[in-house]
């Protein structure tokens, strides 16, 4: 048995949107999706191939034949249609603070079963990045819907390379499925174990009691040597800015904040080197990320912008700060305050200990001038659409409006060609450096430990363990 030690443990309704890197590996092990993410692109999975219309509205998927769910029922086009329609329900797609995430993309879609292995999805609005959504469109056996709707989260029936065997408060186990169409995983049984303390996870890996330990302490894990693997998390640590009212409604103040910050120093003092400065609105792992350097520290420019906006003598900003997610939020805000004081910006901090209440406050757009947050969707389009487009006014949008950016969003959503679309998103990246919607700071560097020597191992770009593609990890392996 291969045991994975992780900080949090849980499995929820597979059609409730999640960005939890401790839960997604379980869902991807148990459920198949139409496509699978590899790097910044997608490869066939349950869908052998697909076509998209020139206007990015009509998508046709050709499925692998003879796939069956773990209960023996067929995983065919009719079942895929049922899962996509369930995803699009108003009561589904919930993520922390934001209900019906998937409905905004699939809610108005017409889904037609052409035959047992062919499905056509006609979107109400063009979305050239639909695969970003379908990569988390877990296909669930319809036989499990009733139990899941009743709140029975043990009813996890997919067609994936592993099937659930036990679900407990501290462990979830799964067994390999023989003859899976995408190939059989190297490890016959997987157990995800709740181990909240990173020091305990490290010790268990060293003793051979677990074979994988995720979320290890950046420095303490160095003793692992070749068993230690670093990877860049695509999660962006940011401050959302209230661009609807107050000082940050002025683009000059927003840009002054961005250029007043020494991100390299924050990485050193707050993260002790375990992060990479973030110069734009998405990470380098994201499709269409640019390489501009507009977010470089230039405090003379920051002072000039503040003076031009009428704050030559400085100003006070009101900051909302949680106590976790990001867990370093309070330390980060203190360090940020010290840096901004150099250009005459003072911070008055309001601490919020209840993280879910905090998320709802942000969603209701009740933040003061700025608030500590993170941005986790792996989809560049979703970030633009849900968080930056003023026409949608999405859950995490805070009043920002830029017609040039919105014109680029409109261009990208109707451009199926990936190379052309990547160039369009790079244009958005550049525009958002000149007129930032948020204060972007860094992407964390995470550490995972694997038993044995696996020099070719690399974490996926989304920072989610791909359990089905782990190397063979024998129990008690050194």
C-alpha cells in the first residue's frame, strides 16, 4: 500500500468546484474527465478526440468506447451528459464563498447525445477555453446522484483508475482498477492519510511509514536529499484592491502600490525564500502568461504617482486580513506595511479569524481598501472572466474596469487556435501590468517528498499530485 501524508483530508461532492490540492488528487484518481491537463495544455482522456467550431461555441467529443463505472454501468455519452448537466445546476459548483461556479459556463449549454460515444456541447456564449472547465468536470455514475444529493459523500462512483474502498475521518483508501483504458497505475493501493503537522509528515516519510509526504517545511525538508522535490505553486498570493470607491479607485494609486513593493524582499523576509516574485496577474505556469517586468520596485515612481493623485503627503489605507489562507497573511501584511511606509502609505489592519466568513465578506464586495487573498484557478480565462471583467461582476471582482482588457477578453474567448489565444492572453498580461487590478506578490514554492530515488519526477503544473502517474513506491521503501 502507498500512503500519502497530507495536511488536510476530505472528499466532497465531485461536482462542487474545489481548488484544494489535497482533495483534487483523490477526485482525479476516482473519476475520469473528458480531457487531462499536461503542462499548459490538454490531452485526450475519456474523450479520444474533439472538434470545436470556428466561433468556439460548438464542441463535439468522441469518447473512448466500452468504459464502465466502478458499479459496472456504462460510462457513455448519456452518462457524460448527465454529469455535465448536474455540474451546471445552481446548487452545484460551490467553492469557498462562491456558489454555482460551473453554471456560468455550462448553465445555458445544450448538450446532445449523438450516439453512445459522441457528445455535442453547444454553449450559450463562446468559450475557447472550455477545456479548463472540463478538466475538472468529473464524470460520475448516475446511480450515485441520488445519494450524493442526499448528502451521502460515501457514494463516490466513478470510472477512474482507482475505486474508493474506505472513507474515514483520518484516512481514505482506494484500490487500482484492472484494465483501465488510460493504463494501470504503478501502485496497487493508495491511502491518503491526515497528518496536519509538517514535521510529523517529514518524520513518517523518513521512517518509511508513508511513501509520499506533501506540503513539507521548505528548510526542514532539505535533509531528505534526493527524496525532496520542489515545485512552483500556481496559486497567486495577492491583495484584492477596492477599485469601486476610495483611494484605490484611482489607477495611479493602484500602480503606485504595485511599484512601491519589493517582492524579492517579501519572499526573503516572509517566505524565507520559499516563493517566486509574481510580476503579473497569473503565474508562469499559466497558459498565456507574459514575461513583462512592469511590477518592478520603483519607489521614486510610486511617490510621483501618489503626488500626481493628490497624496504627496501620504495616505492611510484600511486592510482586511485573515489569519489563514494564506497562512502567512498577518506576517505578510506587517512586512508590506513596513515597505509602503517608505513612500508614505500607512496601513490600518483589521484581522478576521473566521476564514469562511471572510470569504463571504469578500464575495459581497464589503472589503475596505484592500484585503489579503489568493487566486487559484489554473485557467487564465477564468481569472480574467470571474475576477477582472466588470461586465460580469463575478464573485471576487472588486470594482475594477478596463475597456481595453475587456476587449482582449472578448477576442480570446472566440479564438480556438491555442497559439493565437496565448498571444491574446499575453496582451492582457501586459495591460494589467500598466493598470493592475490587484497587488500581486508571489507564488509559493512547495515541497513534496517521495520514498526512494526518482530523479525524473516532476509535479504537474497545477501543483496537484497525479496519483495514477506516480512512480512505483513500495511499502516501507527507503
